[in-house]
């Protein structure tokens, strides 16, 4: 089972590594629990401000997740220091209860566009990903990441 989990996580890393500016995936969750105080910080540099970009959350969870959605937030700080907080519900299942993620065995990988087709100025950005699940941790999380890609 561990080998399967490692291979599936590797596939997610490859999926999150599509051509882009930045990609990082954290899969260091003890007992598959994302502790509420463990916000994930991502820093990346934009060198070409003539393009438009997508900021994409990569979320990996155990199959048949017990929640239909997860309350999330992304705090985006631009090179000038200005911050914007984007709150969203990460939909895990549709209204009929069907999984929205791509699942292989017990592992499901989901992508969500936090920002789409945005113009980013040159410089260093910081994006902090967090959840506001009611409880000390969000269960059955295998990994969380961020990808910054050219919009197509």
C-alpha cells in the first residue's frame, strides 16, 4: 500500500508540474492530517509580466472523502507588499455525491484555479494556503500544493 501511495503521489507531482513558473507539493502530513495551524507558504518569482497566469491549488485526499467541500483560503502578497485574501470552498463532490477529483485506487487528486488569467507584475510573490475546517485538523489529506502556470 505504501508503494502505491508513493507512486500516486509522484504522479500528482508530475501533474502539478505542467509547464509553468512554479510548482511545489507538500505531502508531509502526519497520519494524513492537515493541522489547522500549518498554513503552507509558497514563494515564486515572476520574470515575464507580459503573460497572464493561473494560480492552481493541488489537493490530494483519500478516496471517498467524508466531506463534500473544504473551506479554504489563499493569501496572495504581491511584490509591493499588497495582500489579497481569497476565500473559497474547495468542492470535493458534486451535488449528487460524485467525486470531482481524478482517483486512482485510494488516492484522489484535485486541482482548483484560485486565480485565472491574471496579469502578475515582475517580482516575488508569496501565497499562503490554509483551511478553516472546524476542528484541530482536516483529516484524510495526502498533500497540498500550488502551481503557477501560463494561462492557455
